[in-house]
C-alpha cells in the first residue's frame, strides 16, 4: 500500500499540472493572440496615419489614468519575478492595464516591445488561476511560471524558448525543474491556440556558414562586442529611467515630457524606424542591411519611452539593438552580415537577460539549427562578459559567472 501511495502521488501531481497548465495555456493563448493582433493592428494603423505620433503625450496621460484606476502603479516585470521569489501578489487588474497601455504606446509611436507585457499578463493570470484551483504558496509560484511561458509562447511562437526563459530568468544558475512539465505544457497549448488563430510564429531565414575555426574566432570577437553592447543597453535603460524619475517625479509631467522627447527625436532622425517594436528593421538587418547608428538610436528611443512611463517591454528592442549592431560589426569582422545580425540578436539578448540556455534555444527556434555551435559560442561569451547587469533588477544570479561560487546577488543596471 505504501508503494502504491508513493506512485499515485507522482501520477496525481502529473495529472494536476497537465490540467492546470492546459487551462492556463488556453486562457493565455487566447488573450495573447488577441494582444498580438491588437499590437499589430495598432502598428499598422499608425503606419497609415503618421500624425498619431503627436498624440503620444496624450496616450501617456491615458496610461497613467489606467494604472491609477487599476491600482497597479509601479508594477512591472520585476513584480512578476518577485511573485515567484517572494510569493508576492499580482493583481489580476494588471492584465487589462498592461494590455491596453501597451497598445496605446504602439498606436502612438512609443518605442517598446511586447514581451514585458506578456510576462506581466501571463504572470498575473497564472497567479489568479493558482488561487482559483486553491493551490498553496509553492504551487502558485509554479502557476506564475506557467502563465509567463504560455503568454510568451503565444506572442512569439517559440514554445521551447518560452519554457526555458520562464524557468531561467527568475534565478540565474538554478532551474525550477518541478515547473518544467507545467511550463512546457502551457507553452505548447498556448502555441497551438495562436497557430489555430492564424498568428504566424516569429522566424527568420538565415544561411549559416560552414563550421570553421577561423569563423568561430570571428564570432567570438563579435560576441565580446555584443557583451559590451548589452552592458551599455542596460546602463542606458536604467540610468535614463532614474534620471527621468529624479527630475520629473510627477508621473503626469514625466510621461508628457517623455512623449514630447520621442516626437522631437523622430523628426530629428527623420525616420519612423525607431518607433514601435521595429520588427521590420530586425528583418532588414537579418537580410544584411542596417544603419551604423541604428542600435544606439534604438537604445535612446526605448530608454525614454520606458523610463517616461509608457508600457511594453525591452526584449524586442534588445533584438533590434543586437541585430543591427551585429549586422554592421559582423560585416567589418568578415562575417556574412545577415548571419552576424542573427548572432548579435541572440548574444545581446543573452547578455541582457542572463539566460544562456533560453538564448541558445531561441537561436534554434528563430533561425534554425544549422549554426547552433556558433550561437552557443556567442551566448556563452555574451553571458560571461556581460557581468552582473540585467534588464530586470529583481532577477538574482545565484552562482558566479567566473568561478564555482555561490553569490546570490541581484542584477544591477545602475
């Protein structure tokens, strides 16, 4: 009887998480698909009506109103990480708040991504479902990870990356293996929902060169440069936010000043490449075309947008920065520019989020497995040399990047 009870415990736990993860995947897949369509339609509408850029300060004021109405001021991706680390609460109202605020940001030309919203919405839905299923504190934390991975998968069409990213981004150096089956189940279900609804997965066509020691060395040099770029990106984002909050502590004034600054910068650079997520620029970079200053300008646009209080995320802008930098720098190093853009995208992402396993998986789901060894080298170097900075200040790095030593520190960007 003891053996039967022991076996039944594992079977019941598996069944419990398959059911909970499937429900999470269905809900996050549906909301994520709707969110994807909303952002795409908002971007297309802004492209057809450029004058909407002038309404960016008004959109910012509306975002402040939404967050005050939902009582979610100051909540972001760091709050989702804290929900797993510390068991803190995430109000369900965060989901509609970030949903509509991100669409407003993209509609009026703010420079941000989508995945920050995905992690926040997925985390809040997952935590709410954990409560609905009457889970204890430990299981609710896994439910948060389920929601994060499901929403990420629905948006990008990368279920395996979504799974590893949710498991890895919380505490670098330790995987929550108990959450693997729940997360991959919810990711696959959400991915299926998005595909069924007609949302194409994110994928780029890149030709990987033949493996050679010479090219590995060139890729290694590019990865070192990408690590520096990831540090610069984190510094610019965090310091800009700090300065804006210091000089404009009133959120109403801060968002208007930030919106006005984006309008001015857009007309100074005379292109809309840096408004919105910039996926079309990433596509051009992977095709071998990028402007030398593009990665710096995207940093500035995104730092002002996020720092001023507009909503979205930093990961797609990180893709933009990495791809455009890699395309230019890789070409100078003798690497095919399109392939160098792919290397740059993954290496800068890895350095900024401190997730080497998820980054290597991302390279396979975005670009195919042909250049896997090159991507692995770039991710390893990008992770090691980026130091202890990161996009998310609540993220902890449990083990040193330089030696087998337990350190348990928070990432820093300032």
